[in-house]
C-alpha cells in the first residue's frame, strides 16, 4: 500500500518541482531543465529527482550547483503546495537515459546508412 502512495507523491512532487523551477527560481545559472522522474522512498523521507539539462557539461554542473543552493527554498515551496507533514529531502541527479537513447539512435543511423551503400 505504501508503494502506491509513494508513487502518487512522487508524481505530484514532479509536477510541483517543474512549476517551481520554471516560474519561481530566478537564478541565471539554471538552464533549460526537464524533470524526468522522481523516486520517493516508501517512508517519504527522501526523493531522488532526475533531471535532464540541455547544454554543455559546464552548464549542467552550474545548473546542479544552483539547484543545490536553492534546495531549501525548493523544499519549503513543495511542502507548502503539497501540505505534507514531512517534506522529503530532495536529491538532484542527472538523468542520462535521454543521452544514452540519442547515442544509440545515432549509432543505428550510422549502421543503416552504411548498409544502404552496399
């Protein structure tokens, strides 16, 4: 039963985080971010937030640093909007699945174009 609640809370945190990052944060270091997923522990004490950042590695690091600096504000805003008794601690991580998928797609395109030449 706790897994279902953790999943629902995770999806709601994902929606709220997307809105907070887009409209509330004014840090210029934050680039184009997409919140791709949120994994919440069953006791709702921690939430791993997976982010996809468009840009170079330096921009990704700057964005992660800016989010780490604003973690307290973001957590308090999530707590206010969701009215949870205990707001989960937010851990920001990069989601590399999009980069991995685009790399595989490029490799398949190379293979297909090589096979067309034969």
